[in-house]
C-alpha cells in the first residue's frame, strides 16, 4: 500500500496580488507547523505591494524572489531552479490574472513562468470578489486549469475591499484543514512515482 506522506520536505509558496496576500506571514507559519519543513516564497510584483517582503522573509527565513532575474547564492535562473527541489507549489492567494496566464500558457513574469515550467504538483487557491470569480473568462480559465491536471480549490470567500462587502466571511478562519487535505493528496499522488507535472 502506498504511504501518503504527512509532511512535505519543502514547498514553494507563490503569492499573487489579491488583498489576502497580507496574511502571508501567518500562513507561512501555519504551513511550517502543520505540513512543511521548509517554505520558500515567491511574490508577484502586485503581492509585494500588499505584504511586507521583509515580514515574509522573516517568517520563511528565506530571501523572497520577485523578479525573473533575482539571484541569490546558487540560484541564477529562479523560474527553473526554484522548483527543482520542492515537493509542491502552492499558489496562494491566486489572482484571476495568474489563473488566466497559466491557463493560456503566458509566462511573462516570475510566478507564471515558474508555474508553467514546474514539474511538481501545483495547487491554486483562488481569491477574488464574486464579480471576478463569476466572470465567464475566469470560469473558463479555472475549467482549463483543471482539465490540464492542476488542482484548483474553490475560491475563498473574499471581501470586496473597496466597499467592505462580505467582511464577515473575510474575517473567518483560513481553511487550513481543506488545504492540508489537498496538499497531502497531491503528495500522495506522486509518492514513489517520481514527479508528476501537476497536482
Ligand atoms: C487592494 C487590491 C486588492 C485586490 N484584490 C484582488 C483579489 O482579491 N483577487 C484578484 O484576482 N485580484 C485582486 N486585485 C487585482 C490584482 O492585484 C491585479 O489584477 C494584478 O495585476 C494581479 O497581478 P499578479 O497576478 O501578477 O499578482 C487587487 C488589487 C488591489 C489593488
């Protein structure tokens, strides 16, 4: 019987520009506590305007990557090298923009290029307001990503930050149990079989 690993050795957390990016330091610590021995973070430029890069670096104890040509120690081509030694890629929060880019093979900055180049499971946790989530293009992109074999979780309840509509859902607990279940399933799917392309 296949043994499903309970913990990942290392995950790569890619954050894009949804307002929820402000929760990253806490999520990193939760991931380290419940699931991963090591978390390396990549921020999109938009995410880096929402959350403090320094707070993310302190929580993860790693330099954060933002640009395609960021280099650190032995990493010179981050969109290829950052996924080489990770068990999975988690995209949280996943903007509608990153869903669209990956669904259409667009790799014009570090996060999208890295996901498209990844040969490990990738899990998206999308977050957007209801109008964006329900837009036909977004619905289509989510379906394409799932058809392509990616795990795309149901969108998290989002507050409309401009009006504060949906604040009650926004302040609810982060669905860490659901996420853990999906991440463990993604690891289990690849146990003993080498790296699957997607989760
Ligand atoms: C305050 C603020 C909150 C935002 N929240 C979201 C969001 O929840 N979901 C989303 O898809 N985009 C959201 N956006 C828009 C994205 O930041 C924008 O589409 C950006 O280009 C995404 O780029 P990225 O995917 O490279 O991070 C927000 C923008 C701002 C300024």
